[in-house]
C-alpha cells in the first residue's frame, strides 16, 4: 500500500478504504500509477457517513441550534474525509471529491 496508510491515527476503516480503492481500480483494469496526473472524481457512497457523531450533531442542531453543536463532534464525522482519504492514498491531486452520505437511503 502507499505511504499514507501508515499515517498516524489511521485505523481499521482507513485500511478497508485503502484496500477497497485498490480493488476497485484492479476490477476496472486501471493502474493507479496512470492516475497520478489525471483529472477525475473520487466519489464514495456510505449509509450515513459512517458515524454516530453525525447523527448526534444533526439532532443537536435541530433541537438547540448550531450554536450548541460540539465542534469536536463535527471534526469526528468521517463522511467528508472518506473520498479525500482515497485521493490522498492514491496520490491524486487533481480530483474533485465527494461522499454521498445517504447512498443507501
């Protein structure tokens, strides 16, 4: 795997994400080295962003307003980081990234 997989703080979800990205490329017959200078899109689908923190932030915002939302909880929501992590892992720098946090809805 690439250098970013050993980054401090990477966990089991990161490992699965990295392997999944590489398997998707292999299934598509794409060599990741060919992507380095390409423009593209990294789009990931997940059921709810992968985090109970996301639900807690949304519930707090609805009940009490955004001023009461815990900033630390917002930083723990991985949905906005999933596609970015894949792009970094594959060394992609000219891509748009998106995570569809309601892909199974």
